[in-house]
C-alpha cells in the first residue's frame, strides 16, 4: 500500500471514535511537555498531531500563540468545537506532518504528544520537525515504550490486526533513545526522560468498553473482526486488565519517552 493511502486510512481510523474521551487521560503527559519547553508569551508554537486539542488548550496558560494541526479532519473539527466551547481563540487546521504547509523556521516551539510517531516515513517527519523550528527553538515529543504489561497489550492487539504495511515506520521505534538520536541528533541537542501516564478504569470490563467505544484504532479493529474474534479479543483483554486490578480500580501503566530538543543552528 502506498504511504499516501495508508495515511488516509490513519486519518479515518483516528477519527473513528470520540477521542476527546481518551485525550484527558493524557493530561499529565501534556502538562509535562508544556513545562519542558519553557515557552514565553511572544512564542509561536505548533502542536502537531494535536488530536482534539487538549495540549493546545492547556498551553494557552503560557501566553504563547498556539496552532494545532492534525491529519484527521474529525479531530480538527472536534478541537475547533471544544475551543469555542472553552472560549479559546486558537487556529486548528488539517496537515500531514510529513508535509507541513509552513515556511522554514516559522516556529519557536514544536510539540507532538504521541502524534507524529504514527506517520509512516520517520525520516521525513524528523526533517519536517527540524525545518519548521527556528534555531534555538524548542521541541518536545513523546512516544510509547513497551516495557511491562503495555508490551503485552500491544502484542495482543497485533495478533488480531492485519500485518503491517511494508516499509512503514513502526511508532514504538520512536520510544528508543538511540533511534531518536539517529533521526534527530544532527538537527537538535537532545535530552531524554522516561515517565508513565496510566490509563485507569473502574474495572477490567469498564476499561475495555471505554477503549472499544472511544479509541479509534480499536473501534476500527473491532469492525474488521467477526463476532467470534471480537469475543476472543475482549476475553483476552479483560484477563490482561484483570491482572492490573488495584484497590482504586484497574491501572494500566503507559510508559513513555519524552524527547526534548533544542534546534541547532543549520550548518552553513
Ligand atoms: C494518540 S493521538 C494523540 C492526539 C493528541 N496529540 C493528544 O495528545 O491528545 C495521535 C494523533 O496523531 C495524528 N496523526 C497520525 N498520523 C498523522 C500524520 N501523518 N500527520 C499529522 N497527524 C497525524 C492522529 O490523527 C491523532 O490525532
């Protein structure tokens, strides 16, 4: 499959559920990223793969001018609606992070919260991140890592999913420091840190039901399965989540890598 077709599939997939019900579970990741870029009120900031706009809304407290872009029109429409409801005057527009419609060195700050990692051409993504940031500009991006139970979760989904598209980059590769260094190290001074933003449900059933209703990739996966496969996946997930039961509910760890970068001056 051509990458352009794959990206159109991605856009439809991410828009297949009400992602605003998931985005708030990433709140602590968004806050960490906002603090990490130390933005100033006169900064111009691009949030890429902005989804329903949660990071952008929180980032307004810095006083910076914030733009959000995402490949999914459904996400952008939801972000615009939520901005209006919450009284934020922000610009949200559709764009593919492999071909950003902005001039070189336009932005002082670029963030992407588990966003650009899903585009298939990782080298092209890295090149676009470097291109739109001005020298000394700040980058923060996050990527899932796979240690512990979340690795089992990804593997379980993988067993029920179609095979990956040949040649397409794998999102969790961005969760490795050496991989990010190889892609971004020429253009950025990088630092790395590891964190967790657990997804909490009242019970194993509740957590699975929420994913099955609100998380686009799982909504689309379920549509592709017959009833027997759907029931088997549900059973395996509930068994996995059941092992994560605590006194305060089911707590699924979601470990992630925070990549912070400062744009180096381009070489003459
Ligand atoms: C897990 S969601 C994260 C959304 C948001 N950053 C947040 O933290 O709430 C991943 C987002 O990346 C977007 N995305 C995937 N591929 C993209 C691409 N090629 N260009 C721009 N956005 C993309 C999806 O549409 C989706 O909104």
